[in-house]
C-alpha cells in the first residue's frame, strides 16, 4: 500500500508512529457520513496510531487512549473491516463509559500486511490472545473484548483462553454449521462445497482471491451505498485473502465448546435486522454457553449497525455490561 514501516526502536510492544499512516488508506473517511455527527472521525479526533511487533509482523493498532479509565476494550473487526473503519463505534462506546479502546488491523487487513505469505486463521487467534496479554502487562487494567461479525467467534476463542474480564459480540457464527456457512457465503451452494474444495486445493494455499468472491458482502449493510463502499474498500471488504485463510477459518473449531465456556460473562448485542447473519444463526451456539449470558437485540440495525435506535441500544447495553463487571 505504499506505507512506510515503523522504525525498529523496540522488538516488542507497541510503538507510536506518525499520524499520517492512513494517507494511502482513505476509504475510512467516506464511511463517516453514514454515522451521526457526534460519532464521526476526522484527522483532528482520530485515534492514535501504533505499530505492535508480533512474531515478525508489524500489526497496526488504533488506540483511543484514556489512561485514567478503569478498563480497556479491544475491538475486533470481521471479514470486511479493519481498525479505523470501526472508529465511530469506539467513539460511541466511550461517550458514557470511561474505557480505553484498542482496535487492531487483523493480519492481512488494513495496514497489517505480510506480503504474499498466506495467513492462517489460528494466527488471528494467537495474535489477539497475545495482544490481550500485552495490554494487561502495560498497566494491569481489565480487558474486555468486542468482536463484530466474524470477529465475534474470534473474540470468543480468545476469551476462552482466559485473561478477559468480559466478552461482547454482535454475533457468534460457528463455521462448522452448514446453515451458517450457507448464509455467510455469497451463494448458498458455496456453503456446502467450499470446504471440501479448499481441502482438495491445499496446494494452492498461497493464492489470494477477493473476499467478496466468497463472502456475502451484498448484505453487509441495509444501506446500499454503505454496502458498495465496504465492498470497494481494498483495506476491508475489497481485500484479497489466501485460500489458506479461507480453509483454516471454515474448518476451525473454538478451543472450548460453549458448554465448557466459563471464562467470563458474555453479552451478545445482535442487530435485529441483520440480513447477512440473522440472530437465529447465532442463538444456537449462544444458548449453549455455560457462563452468564445476556442478549440484546438492536432494533432496526443491519449487520454493520448504523441505525437508531440500534446504535443507542448497543451503547446502553455495553455500558451496563462493563459497569457491572468493573471493581467497585
């Protein structure tokens, strides 16, 4: 993308870099018009950008710093996003709840690039798990995870490993479920055939294809203009992913089945008008979780929620959930 790498001043931990890193990734600016004015992100109020060196890869982080806040929240995007794309939600969540928000570009998305090396889904889990540990080591504050879309199951898998005070998801999509795969993919038949085909094509694992060829990006939002913008964003929905990533995600299983999940309380704030992954796809997995759970449906909100009252309901639900779990 033509973005310079950070200076190697440290082999571990995050490093602050110049604020103009996003000069070559500009789609995030066009997203702002779809959000209420008080949530829009500009160059003047944008999160601080950092690089975190992880296993030889420079992982890009957006940090909405709040050093006096009692907790942190790591915000995880899905198959059509990246950290800066979710910045309006970081602003939404901190309007009434004092939290520091960290939004990584998961490896292969946004500015976290590896060249032509294929990325496996397990790398996402390992990377986020290590980020949780690193953030707790910085100052000891409790860490919450919020996973959006595909990031929901990612956040679940990381939370199952421990070190997380609370888990928040917009959905929980188990790729082992054929019904889930049929809704996630662009054509229902792909939900049945993609995984066997990818196993046969393991030798083509380094091949990268547009994510929109596989994922049902046309249902990303209930606003057709926003959907088109996401699908054309080369850092997000217009990104290319390796066949290795697709195979390892579609064949993945969480480290702990929901019946054995006791790591932390779970809130699912699910868009009620989600045309891509409606609530009934997530409820079977969610309903099996042993830990304390809470379900909130976001009225009139699509998969990428921009609608009211869903946005306000999301803020209120997360505010109450986090407040209950913080030390008094």
